[in-house]
C-alpha cells in the first residue's frame, strides 16, 4: 500500500511538473524578434523608438511641442498619443510592452499619390493572436472584425471610415497594425521571405545599436523618399526630387531634445558611385559660413563643404544623372563666340561651399523659393 501511495505521488508530481512546464512553455516560448524584421523594403523612412511611452512623452512635453502646438497635424498627433497611452495603461501586459519594448513606425508609398504608415511592436509575453484580438476588441468596443487569411496568417479589419479600415495581424512575437491593409500584407510577406531590411548593406552601415534608453532613431531611405515626397507635394518637380533621391542610400540618425528643437546626429551610407555622398568622399572638411547669409525664414538648408571644388565639379559632370541638357553645346557656343573656356573661368572663382536654401513658400509652388549659394 505504501509503495502504491509513493508511486501515485511520484506520478502526480511528474504530471504536475509536465503541466507546469507546458504552461510556461506556452506563456514564454515565443522568443522576441526585432520588429524591424517586418518592415517592407520600400519604406521611405523608419522611426524606431525604444521605450515608446517615455521617448514620445519627451517629445510631446518639450519646448518643440509647445512651439508647434498651433500646427494642426502635430496637435492631433499629440492628442492621439495621450489617448493611446491612457488606453494601453489600463492593461498591465500591454503597458509593459509600451514602456519597455521597441515600436517601429515606417512610411510607405501605397499608390502614385497616396501613402500610409505601418506600426510594428512585440506582443506581450504569453500573448497570442486571440489575446491580441480580445485586447483590441475591448479597447475599441467592437465585438467583431472581418477576417481573411493571407500567407496562412489571419488578418483582421475594422472599418473606421468610408475609405479606411484599421487592420492588424500577428506573426510570432510581432504584431503589425495599419490603416492601409496592403501594408500589413507587405509586412507579412517581408517576414515570410526571411530577408529583412537589415540585410541591406547600406542600412547595416547606419544601423544604430540598441540602447536601453528612451531614444528615437530615424532611418531615411533616399531612393524611396524621392517618390514619397513627390506624392505629398503639390508641386510636381521631378528634377528637384531626383537630385534629392540621388544624395545617398540610407541615413541613420539618433535624436535628442535640444532647447528649442530636435537634434539629429548619425551616419549616411552610399553604395552607388554616382551618388553625391560618394562623390564627396574625395573632399576634406572645411569651415561652412553660408548660414550667416541665409534668410531668417529659411525652411531647409543643405550645405556642402569642398576642399577642391574643381575636382568635385569635374566628377559630378561625368555622371549622366546630373547632366544638364544642352550643357556641352552651350559651353561650345560660348567658347566659339567669345574665344574663352567658360568652365575654366567659372571654376577659378568657386570657393569651398555650395549650398541649397529653400525659404518658406507663400503658396503651393516652391520654385521661387529655391536658392543656390556658391
């Protein structure tokens, strides 16, 4: 009898250990993956926030936020953030992720003149698709969603207007949300492909190491930013955006709050020999002074320091992407008419700076607000 009792106790103990092991396996077996793996490769720019609640509060409580409080877009974004923060704070599990994990926001061109944003974050440990669905249902007071399957993953949608729906899905530890359903599909394709954006050589060069702080990092994809900027601009100026898109491949910029603005500091990479950043690699640092003459209402200023301007201009003129139509004919005509080589005379007085200045336009067109400073 004692042997039977001992045997029964051992069986119950083993069963209890197995049950406990299965419970914790189900709760914690999903390893956290970087949400960056789910960013589609056509992102125009990516915002990465560590400890989203803390880092975004730093932005919205800064002097920059107070200066922009009259801006309608910034004001609505601020109110939306505080609403989301209060909503998530009611759920301990979601609040843990909101305060301790990383949030990724990527911008994408979805049609010729439309763009959308994709939001990516890790699920709370132990959550699955059902718990995510229940959380969103409770948060939005919606008891049902339309459901469809894509690449063996369930995608849920909830109409928010006649032309937009809130779409969400999850894969492994990563949850994805967007008001543009096609972006959730692209994100799932990206994960399934197994080749994430970090495999891009130019992106790896500018990737900012993870820090356990409330940092916000900005990654700019110049090739895609060109088309993205064209889609949101009323001014159809393909030449200007083509030059901007040819600047480099990627920039990775870490942000910090300054006294009256946002300071961005980081690296820029270029893998194409024809890109401006690559043409500048032959130059040495110089002192820049253009800011001393820039108008007070300057909205954007891009400065280039050239230790050898003649060498830079010769190199850039060799690239077909920057060739100006009829340039060679115009130079030949000047030489024939005046018996002088215009390039040699021009290069002789070019100094060590070239800058592009754009002042605040008074209307929809920016053509009369663009200045080249030499």
